C-alpha cells in the first residue's frame, strides 16, 4: 500500500467516523426535541408549573436535514472503499477475469466522472449560496458549509475510486 492509497484510506475512515457523529447528533437532537414536545404536551394538559419552562428545540428539522446530508456524503467514501454498495454481478461473473477487470476500470472511471461532477456542481452551488448569504429559516445558519461538506464527500469518493482503479490490475493479476 503506497502513501497515496494509505492517506485516502485514512480520509475515508475519518469521514466515516464523522458521518457516525452526524448520525448520533441527529439522534440526540430528535430525542431531546421529542421529549421536550412531550413535556409541553403534559404541561398543556395538566398545568404542572415545573414543566412550564420547557420548549421544543428550535430548528430541529433544519439540523436533522443538514446532519443527514453530511452523514450520507461522508459515508460514501468508506462504503466505496469496503465495497459496501449494492452490486448486481449476475452477468459479469460469467465473463473472463481480464474482461471483468476492464469492465471494473470502465465503471469506476464513470463513477469518478459522476462524483467529480457532483463535487464540482456542489462547489458552484455553495459559492452562489455564500454570495447571496443564504441561511436556514429558523436558526439562520449559513447553508453553504453543508453544501461544501457534500462536495468534499463526493471528492473523497473520487479519490477512493481512483485508488481502486490503480489497484485493479495488481489484484486481478495476482488472482490468475
């Protein structure tokens, strides 16, 4: 494993853990919001003054949406790294090993192109959001950092696919 591949692997794992943190944040925010909404409902029905100061978390929907986008974007690189995506290989397993290797390179090259376009367009979109000062409705959070995060996740997938392409001839050659 060379220096580039080792660092791409570390980046994918780091982003995977960041995706996990985003999911935990989503869970905590949602749980706290539900509990506080329940306290408000109990206060409305019973009038218990001890529950009077409780209010639902403002901007829960926004935060869960943003964290969800980051979780999905950051988990993509590690999913590609470990081959955790859904693959239908019914026909390709019938092909010779060399044809499978070429087909794998073609598909991963198209994947790089696809995710590079996603990364590029997200950067363009984030720049527009930043220039216009777009913020979320409730919390007034700037939107562009989250879009840059999605772009970074797509770029990381490009790096993972690139290392996979460079390793395809080695792996296929070792198996023959």
